[in-house]
């Protein structure tokens, strides 16, 4: 479960009629974390406050009775808990006291702000067909009757039809929930009950959300099925677990952090007696990672960083080697440098001799070439305290 940091919004309260009610079906998931992050930023900017009611799905979960406490004291309501489009079953729409904006179901005449996952799934399936050559693509469905699940399944069917691929009923899973365990169960259903061979009977699996995709990958790894070599797996929603999964899941990123902010703008427009449009769709974006066969953007960025560091280290070492070579060869006697192959260590002078009484003449390394007496003798002296070099000439 994703950790969520609760923050207290100071200023507006329910008493001064500046609070907005938020109907949340869950708290603690990755999707709710993105929604609340955008909601907190939006209400803090507008000077309003947000009161969250967590009761599950309306008409399905028993905790939904908490939504009956939303009354006319609130400025308006943002709904993320609708399970149907029936206004008579919605506690806020039934009262008709405050304006309502929904985030999932369109309950006429109330406006809806919804993420457009249709375009993202369409682009993702198109990518599997055209860029990876996948032709036998399976689809793992979500809850029956859920608008987002139906929208993503419709996008899958449209792409198959546009590319001349026949729709196969046996490559589509039955409807069900969209948690991680469901992904394991659906893959076992395909392999054990339907007798389908991964890589032969189906070469890709498009899941309705990231939890199904992660569960499918876990089951593939347990059975020795390679992802993406044998089958490609994709999801939707771009949750944190999909990014850190091994391999990272190709998915559709939905603008959940801006969805509540846009819904709050629509709600404020209704309070100003304006007439916003009935439906606002926020487009999703296909994110390509390793589970479909593409190189993950994080992996590419990390590899680029390593390459640049290695190149920088090589340039640094090369520059220092050139500087050292120049320092060595410019310290030789004139007119010609000594033959280093015939050099021999020059013994140090005793410390009691006058030549060592002056610290500037002390040397910790001396080399002198073998030359006949009476010729110039080159002496390379490197002082440890200054690393400077001197050249002295001695004649017989």
C-alpha cells in the first residue's frame, strides 16, 4: 500500500461555507495518493478546505452510508465513489442542494471530469502491433459495468479492427476485480484451463490496470515464462509499483494529480452561475518500458549517466597524464634529454655534508645518465614540499 501523508489545510472550515466534500472510495492506494496530492494543492491555492468521506462504492459497500452526512453546509461535492449513473441512488445528487462534479461516472445533469484512458490504451496496443510485431494479443478485463474498464476494452477492440486482426473471444478474460491476485488467476486460467501456450497461442497481454499486469508478470516468473522475450505485458495507471517492478511495466500515465484540480475549477464555475461543459476528458500518455520489449527510460538515463562518468574519468586521467609528461620532459638538461634507458639511481649525499645543509638543495629522487667525464650532467631533482624541478649542470 502506498503511504499517504495527511496535511491539515488551515483557514476555511465548514462553518464559513468554504469546505468542499470529497467522496472517496478508498484511501491509501497509488491512485488515491495522486488524487489527494492534486486536491491538497488545489484547495490550498483557492483558499478552500477539503473534507474527505471514505465509504467505498455507492450502492455496493456498507460504509457508503457516511455520504448521507453531506448536506447544504458544504460548498459543493466532488465524487470519486460512484458505481452507477443512477442519480436516484447518489446521496448528493438525490438531495439537489449543492453542486456536484464526478470523476468516474457521468450522472446527468452533473458535469464529469474523467481521465481519457481510451487514447492511451489505443496507443499502447498500436505500439505492440507495429513496433513489436505482436498479432495474438490477449486482454485481461476489469469489473463488469465499470466505465473505465469498458472504455479500455473498447480501445483494444478498435485497434485490432484497424490493423486487420480478427477478434478472438478466447483471448479475452472474464470480467472481475482488478487487484494483483487476479492477474495470477487469469494467467493460470489461460494456461491450465484454456490450454494456451505463452509465446505461441498469445504473444502479448494487455491488462486493464497495473495491478493485473504486475500479478501477471509474477505468475510468468514463477512458471519460467520470460517477459518480454516470450510474452509482452502492459498495464494502465502508471502506479509506483509498476515503475519499480522487474521488469518495469509499460503502461498509460493518467493525470490523476490534475484531475481534482480541474474538477474544483468546474465546481467554482458552477458556483459563479456559469455553465461548464458536461464532460471534460484529460488525455493519458503511453509510457514504454521493458515489459513490452522497449528500453526503460530510467535504464537509459542510468546508462547515459554511467557512460558520461566513465568518459569524464578518462578525459581527466588523460589530461593529467599529458601534464605529467610535459612536466617530466621540460625538466631535462639542454641541449638534449638524457637517455632514460641508461639512467641509474644517484646515491644521496650524507646529511652531514654541506650539500644537504641547505633545505632547498635536498632531493628525494635523482637520476643521472652515464656520460663521459667532462660532459654536462643532467640532474633531475623533485622536492617533496613543492614538487618543483631544477636542472643543474656539473662539469669535470
